[in-house]
C-alpha cells in the first residue's frame, strides 16, 4: 500500500502487522524498534471493565494460561530455578510478548462500546524512544526480555505490619456506600476542590473553589458519554456547574423560595435557583461576577457538551448563572444562616457580623432584569452591622476573632455565633447581644485587643530582627569564618526558627478549638472540638455534658431524627443518640478527614478532604447493609476491570559523581522503551560533612534539594526525552538520597495523589547520609509506594542495617498537601511535592505504618548487605567463573530475609549478574574490582525488592488481590564505570484489578430499587409515624396565645416534628377600600415578625402529646393609636394578617415526610370608644368586632382554608 512502512502491511481489520525482514540486520533493527507487538495484536491493549464469560473457550484458555504461568517462586538452589525458568518459557510463535497476561473480555460487548475502546491508544506505544533502543544490552542482561524470572521471597511476610492489606470488592468493615463522587486525583482538582455540601430536597449542592456544583440525587445511577467526561470526574455521577466565581466557602438552603445561597472568598453572597436552567456555552458571568485569573493547562481538545473539559476547569466559560448577588463583606464570607424571622445573617473575618433583612432581599429578587442594577444596592443599604453597635470611643467590646459558624435556634429565636474559642448568643428578634462565653460556658467580657496584638507582633518582629542580626555578617567577615563556624550558624538559626514556630503553635492552637456546631431535633446544641470532645448545650447556652468518643478532631456534625452524626479528622464517622450515647461508627474515608455532612434523599452524605462524596443509607447499620453487601459481591465481575503496566526501576550509588550521557542510556535509556513508568533512585548524590549539615538545616525548615540533585533530575529527564514521551511525576531528596519518578504521557490521567516522605537514619536519626526517601502515588486507583534507601555500611553492621530498615518502614509518613475548606494552601499545582520531615518517634507501635497499607511497595537502593564467610580472592574466582549460585548462599541479605529479620515478605528476582560493589572508577570489566589496600570483598549491595498483594505465590489478580507483579528483567550495567558501584535495574510487570465506580454505583441503585427483600425491609423500617393535629384553623386576637396539640399515634416509632411558615398575607382598609398583600415564604421558611411559634422542633414518643404555642405579639394597639371613632383613612394602620403553618412529620430512618397545614389568622380589634352619652352599648361594640372579623374572613383569598392536608414527599 502506498505510503506504508516497508516493514509492515495491514490485515483485513486495518491493523498493522510486521512483515518478515529480509536480513538478520533488519530483523535485529525491527526487534529493537518493536519490543512489543502492534496494538492490533496485543492481547492486553486496553482496559476491560466487562466480566470474563465463564463458559467461553477464550476465557477458559486465559484461566489455564494464567494458572500455569507460575512466575514467582521461593527457591533454595539453582536447579529449581532453572527448572522453573524452563516451565515459564512461553511459546512466542504468535508474536506476543512472552510476559503478557491474557485478560479476555466478553464477546458480547456492544459494538459501540468496542468501537470506543478501539480508539483508546495503548499506553505502551513508545514512538519517542526508538533512537536509544539499538544500544546493545550490557553484560549480565537477560537474553530474552519477557519471560518472568524466578523470585526469592523473604519470611515473616504474613505477620503484623508486614502482612498484605485486606482488599475486596467492598470494604471489609465499612457498609456499602453510594459513591456520588469517587475520590478524584488531587492533581486534576486544581481550582475545583470541594469545600462544603448541603442537601436541598432531591439535590446535593457543593461549594468549590471556582463556584458551585449540583447533583440531582434522582439521577445518580446514570453516567456521561465518553466525550463529555471531565478529567478527575470520569466516574462521578452527573452534575452541573455554575459559571466561574470566587471560591464558595459556605452554603445556605432556602427551600421555600427554591434558592441556594453561597458565601464567597471575595466577600459576596450569591443566590442560585434550584430549578437551574440548561448550561449555556460561552455565557459570560455578568456584572456581579469577579474575574479570577485562570490556570493554564495542557489539554487541547475541545468540548461542546456544555460540561467543562479538563482544559476549562480553571477557566470555564459555561454553566448556569447566579441570580441576586451583592458585596456583603470586605473579607471572605465564612458562614451564613437564616433566622426564625427569615433574615439572612453572615459572618466574616475580624468578628464582623451582618444582618440582611428578608424584606429587602425579597424586593430585590422581584426586580426585573432591567432593574437588576439596583438590586445589589438595595440589599447593601439595608445592612445591619451588629459589630458597629458595640464600638465606643473606637474600641469594640466584642471579640475580634473570625466568625466561623452561625447557627439559628428557631425555637428560642436565638442565633449562635462561634469563633475558634468563644461563642456569642444573639436575640434574632431584637438583634440584641445576650452574652459572650467561652467553651467552658464561662461568661466573658472581652475588649478588642487588636492594638495590643499588633504591639506584641511588632515587639516579636523586633526581637526576631535582633536575633537575625547576630548571624548577619558582612562579606568581608564571612570570608574569614571557617567552614564549621558557618555550619554552626546555619544550624543554630534553623533551630531558633523552629523553636519560635513551635512556641507560636503551642500557644496559638488550642486543642479545644471549636470546629463544628449543630442543633438537634430536640432543640439541644452540640459543638465539636479539635480535641475530639463533644459538648451539649441547652437553648439558653447552659453547658449540660461533655463526651469523648474518639481521640481525633471533630470536623463536622449533622443531626437528623433521633440521631447525630460526627465526622472526624481520622476519616471516621460515629452515630449517637440524642443523649450522646454511641450507637455505631465506621471508617468512611481511609485516614482522610470528613469535613462536612449532609442528609438528603434517604442518605447521609459525607464530604472527604480529597473531594470524595459518599452516601450512606439512613438505615445503616442494620439488616439492609448485609443484604446489599452480598448482592453487590455477587455482581463483582460486572464492575471489575484490569490494567497492565510495566515499571522500570533503577538504583545507583553514584559516589558524588555526575554520570556521562552514555552511562545513563545504558542504565535506563535502553530499557525505557519497555516501561510505562520509570523509577530512579540515587545514593550519595552529594556528601561531605558540610553538605550534610546544610541538608539537615534545610530539612528542619522544610527545604530540600541541591545543585547535584537538580543536575541528576535534568540529566535523567533528558535521557527519557522528558516532555515528549515521559513527564516528571515527582521527586524527593534527603541529603545524598534522591528518588524520582517519570511516567508516559499516555497514562498521565491515571496517576496522581503524589505524596513524599523522608526518614533520616544517620547520626542520632537526624543526619541524612543514611536513611530513606519515598514517594507514594495512586496508579489506576491502587496505592504504590516507592522507597530509595541507603543503609548502614560495613560487613559486620548487619543488625544496624536491619534496624535501619525497620525504622524506615515504621516511621515513614507521607505528607499530604492540605486541601481542607479552611486551608490557605488548598490546591497545590506542583507535581514535586513539598513535604515535611518525619519526626523520629512520632509513631507508636500500635499504629499501622503507612507503608503497610500500600498495594505495591518497591524498595531500591544501596542496602549495603555483603558476602559473608568468603575471602576476597575466593569471591573474585567465583565471579570470574560466573558461579553465582554459591555466592548467593553467602549473601547476608538473603540469609536475613530467610530468617524474617528484614524486608519481611518481600520478593527479589534471581540474581544472575556479578556483584556490583566495589569497583575502581573508570576501569572496565571484572578486573575493576577493588584491588587497593582494603580489597573490599565484592558484594551485591545494590538491590531492588518489591511486595504486592499476594498472600501466596500463585494467587490470581482480582479485586481481592488487586496487584500481582512479576520480574521480567533484573540485571546490572557492568559497562558503566562512573562510580565505585554498578547501576542496577529491574523491569517489573504489574497487573492491576480496579473497580469501575460508575458500574458499581449503577448496580447499587438497581439493587435498592429492584430487590424485593430489600424493598420490603425499607418499607418496614422507613416509617413516617401517624399523628393527629388538634386544629387546622386558628384565630388570634390581641396577645392571646393558642396551643396546638400534636399526638403521636404510632405504637413503636418516635415522631420528629418541625414547624415552618409557608407564606403569609395581610388585608387592610385604605381609602375606603379593602387591600390585600400576598407574600411568598420568607427566607428558610421563616415566620413573619408578628408571629411567635414555640417550639418549632421536637421529638414525640409513642402515645405522647406535643404542645406548640402560637401567639401574635404585635396585635395589641395602644390607645393613643385608636381614636374614639376610627376614621376610615386611619384603617390602613390596622392590618388583618394570615399565615399557613407547615407541621412536617418525619420518621427516624427516612427523609420522606407528612405535612399538616394549619391556617392562622390574626385580627386587630380596637377597643370600643368611651362615649360620654353611653349611646353605644357593650353589646354593640362586640357586634362591631365580630362584623370586622367576618368581613376580613370573607375577603381573605391568599391562603387555602381547607381541612388538614396531608401529603407525602421526599425532602
């Protein structure tokens, strides 16, 4: 075919098939350029999320091949290793890679799905590295890359912290959840981190860094088309996003007007309609939107679906628009709440608290589009600044701490205002301050000490400046100081900075910091502290009790029915009853803080710090949980998919040298064409006492890196053709230790959550000449940890080396960039992660090390284990004869691993290359071994080991064993002479089983909707109790109060009562004409100012009665207002008012409810005038009042006056 390559032709399916080369040279060239078969012939060229068909002959063949591919073995002699290697040989007549695992998908896949899958490029298309594949393999290399090598496995792997993590289709001890939004990779969320969530009827709203996002909870089982997926949200339930705004920090729901209000970092409050319009591409934000600089991205594909693509995450131009917005504060709006009167309160930094009356908001919402320019001005002018009322002579008596939480107690008409260490209690009717008190309940009379704080900061700055001057030396004096004096100055300065930071943290961060607050359905207030303490308060701010159920910080609280949910920083949630008794709990997000909770549509939703949103059925824990688990496990194959990648791992003790480019090509360049991920670990990048002291000082203040480290990073990147084929994933340096990771750009979207760590094992566990550096990342949803080590030297230091490994394994803690809702560093954009040093001794023995939780661990480095019981000459003789079998029996590492003393449960490929230490620099061949005075015995110091999720060797890849690996190549580059060590490399084949979260969510929804047993249980458990209401029509006169009696007729279940106001109206006489005024519900279903309803919430036990008092506290008119005979022109001041109360009844396990409507009318009845001639009798005045009431009742049209209406609906 014209234009085709000479060495290929096309088959009937359009796939390129290599032709038979005409010469041996052409064959060799072709083999080097095509280490893998074309994508059309690969057995594993795509991800399969479809199950294997059990009776399919292809699937059966696949199972047989995988069962007989015994690739990993423990061996004691070379005979067994040779025999195993013979068994492992796979017929290569079909042109396949010998190491391939064969995962065949079902032949019943839809044709459209197959066509979409065929468009996915294979991650191993290595077009950019052809130029380096022709270099010859160094001595000691495997002749055939592809056949898995036999492996040696250390003992002690199934015990304690060295056992493999438990995995499965579902979490072992966690109830199955509705994954509304699975955990997105951190790198894909730059500018879109979620900060808070609220539920509004059948919707879930989330505030994020670039606006708001909303999910329809009735459509969570659907998914997007492939061309509409946002990177990072591929498996999320469908959602819609707003146009870009400043970060949304808080949300408030107004169900009555079907609005959601958001408070933003730019100080604005914005409204969003629940009945949002369709997305409008290329829509501008409008006048009320603050422009935010966009972050450039590398994606170049266009998206016309209406949802923003990855390239638009930071600067999208489509989405639904905001409604009303205004400038509420100069600083960020940290919290909002609707009061019992429907007014909107907002809090900001510096203790600023403002009220936005609903009347002005309602009028602004009613303005037409042409008048919208006046809407914001109208609201802003109506503002009531509560803090300004307490300023006397320029001094404010209120605390100046940031207002972080606002909570409205509608039953008491009070507003709780919380900072980090104190509360302020306000009357929402009179706008008066009741009291200020601390977390212990003690009343405080604080005076704003901002001036004193500024003075203290100035004094502190002056002190720091003076201390800094001690170490400020001119260039002339600096040159006279010797090296040790300079190192001492640096170390003392760093220690002083750490001391100051520690002292500020100790006194500035109280472990009783207020983190969350909620009001329960019985009217009690609950607060959570950073110490893990829960405190219960009554409506008058009296401290009732203090509870402590968990050691971690409380970050979120939520109340529904007769239960409370508590979210902790450890990723755990607990469920309590209204008395504070612990009912249950489970780990929601593994070691990820739960920053927010919300109840809606029958689920309790949790928002994790990394952005995942999970829904937990309100019946959990219970029998439904077990049935749902078993049903999902039975459908495991439907949501299982397999991936295959190859990882090239290289280690090299470079001896403070900079390698030649040819050496780097020989080490990693010649093998990178087979790899999807490249890991490099270097030791002794830079050494010396001065550098080690400087590195220790940098670690103390959180800095890292060196000139040599940067050179090595750039050199390796150049070797891998960085930017074209590979990209840099992350790196970490500790003194002379350096680890770095590169990955192919084709799999970039599957790698993320890069965290780094370092552990020093040098002098005093503080110097980094010995120790380990590590990187942790997520690859196809599985946790992979990489650790580069340099352990203690010398032949006799075996115990010290074992102790170094144990210290690294137990104490290595990967730092995670903070992305919480109150974090200033949210959303790091750098792939090279900034981390903090590990603190020695911070991890107790009862805490599971982070490395233990990884699905795959790779240890590489200069482990310094030597050959014991052999002389220098004997070792040289065995090496020259390539008798490595006998030498392996003298290997210290092998003996220690057999005994289970080090690297417990880890695996290493069969060593068939000469010892890599110690050589004379720039001297080629085996004659280069150390021939100096010391004549160090050759040893395999440089090693690469790994541990996957297999509990036994022949275990298959599945969701219970999600990572199964094997070694395809393990050799040393003996031709490289730049250092006294030879570089070592290992090519690892890794099979990964992952979960298709979209399919599993669909199965979750189908089981809940169609399983008859589960449906029957839900019907029996999720009961809305039947109640009776004493009246449906109330008439109020003057200040008389009327009582509503609500009786719970259910024999077993408690009834949850919530009373709101669903709209109001008034009628009055004006100019001899009866006028009517009909108004929509106030904000948050608030009550009009003239109506007082207490209590608004309550819990009724079976058979008991709840009393609700309804009173008109503005119906009394003073005698000065009413004349002897009221002229018609004055009747406009006497309004007859009417409202409809909604008494909503909930059950304990469902958001479905029953609504009872009660008509309440209030009439103004003036006192009869005192007539001197007594012409008007008392009976006449009574008839006048009754006639006025009848007239008003006759003409009232705004509120329906029918009998009690009952309606069930989903909240």
